[in-house]
């Protein structure tokens, strides 16, 4: 996972200036969200795109966690 995060930061760094906050957001992504984020890299060209895609990945991850919580048998 650390290698994926480094690669993402490198690729995005070639397209735009990554802030320290952006790098921390990427570092905070867990495995499933990180994999989903990698699939969205081609949509990211600006810092605004980055924020939108991270929000979308986090929102999807939260929905998945809620679904798992609701459907887990006792």
C-alpha cells in the first residue's frame, strides 16, 4: 500500500503541485479506498479534481462500511 501511495503522489505531482494536506489525505486512504482511488487517477488534473475524487472515494467507503455493519449477522 505504501508503494501505491508513493506512486499516486508521484503521478499527481507531475500534474500539479501537491500540498502537504493533499499528501496527508492520500496517506489516509485505506486499502479498498486506495484501490478505488487509483482507478480515478486519470480524472485528476487539478487540486479541485483531487478533492472531488478523494471525497467520492471516502463517501463510497463509508457506504460500504455502513452496509457491512447493517448486514452483519449476530
